[in-house]
């Protein structure tokens, strides 16, 4: 993975300068991701870097916020399947950045899978099947969907400010979604997504979605393709096997930052063996 690493020792700066950020953006276009190593970073610098890469910041409502633009990554100890971040939400971030403040001594490698290579590895029948639209359905508790809406709706910033008018405005602003509000305050939503999508940063078709991913803080979604067929456990395992052939690992070092094109490259995690590790995330859209 050395061709994706931008080392401070190879530059004239100990912090990500505009020129270094430009190099990161070039890697995003060509490779789909890049790793910054050896720079003098802290949480405030990471938050600033996220803001420079993204015009609009996105949050996961189930995560703990840290700095203004970042959150703590905490998803149990087991392996995490490949996915794009917030891939089952109405507004998917274009860029995701991870900051390792303390790397694990063993295990916990982040897995990186170029969805463009996965799509190229498909046979013709798989390319046709996964180029359909996909319907995602699941139920969110009131606390989580209101936190998400408070972040995404420009007129509000706190969950207690959410009204039905805000819900309807968000529904009208973002196509291909519907919802049912339940008596207990939970919300069952239905969302159409593209399992194969063009990258927001470099075009090209990529198998980039959350089918193989986790539901650590959420109810597992129900996936149905537009032809009416369900996504089965057997074909998910077939997809997982193909994706593994296109997967590399980041063996974290303290201070590393990985920046990923979230509309092209999926990521996951090997099982955590050393729990004494700290990882943070920042993400957002470029437009």
C-alpha cells in the first residue's frame, strides 16, 4: 500500500499544508484513498483537516461527538464487514477520514476495498443484477432519527427542535425516500439506493454500498432489489468473497490519518485483539 502513503518525512512540513491536501485529493481521484503518516496531528488539527476536505460535515447519530467536526469510532470488538459510511442513509458522505490517535499493538486493521475493482471482477450477470436500484428498509428509534435530521436539516441543530414540518421538508428535498412514523416515536424508513454507483470524485462505476457491512448501533436493514427479489445471505457471502480479493489492510501507526472516497471505496475492520486503541472519524460532502 506504499503508493497510497503520504509521509511527512518526504515533505517540507509536519502538518498537512494546502499542497499536501491537494496531493490527498489527487490520490482520491486516482486510487480512491490515501494515508497520511508521520505528521504532527491532534484532534483539533484533524477536525480542521476534515473541514478543509469537506464543504458540509455529516455525523452518525449513534456515535459520540468529539471535536466540532469529528466523532469517536466504537463498534464492538468483532470484525466489521466492508461498507461505505452512512451507506443506508438518505445523505451519504463523499469523503470519510479516520484518525488513529493510538494504534492497537495487534489486530484492528482497517480494511480497504476499491469498489471499482469489485465491479470489474463481477461476471456479466452480477453486473446486471447489482446495477439495479435497491430498496433499504429499517426502523430507527426516535432519538437516533431526530439526531440525524437535526444535523442534516439546515434550519435546526438540536433533536428537540424537530417537527413534522422538518421531516416533510427533508423528505421533499432528498428524493427516493419514504417513511412511516410509529406510535412509539420510532420511524420506519424506506430508501432507494444504487449498489453500483459513480464516484462523486472520479466518476467510474463502483460496487460501493453497505450490504456487507455492520448494524452495530442499528436494526439490521432489509434489502430488496428493484426487480422484487430479496438480497439473500448466500449471495452476500459470494459478494464478500469477491470483495476480499480486492481488499488491503491499514496496519495503523499512532497519528495516521486515512482519507477515503466513500462513494467508491468500502472499508471495514479486522477483529480487535488489543482493546487499547483509539480511532476517530470525520466525514462530509464536497458539494
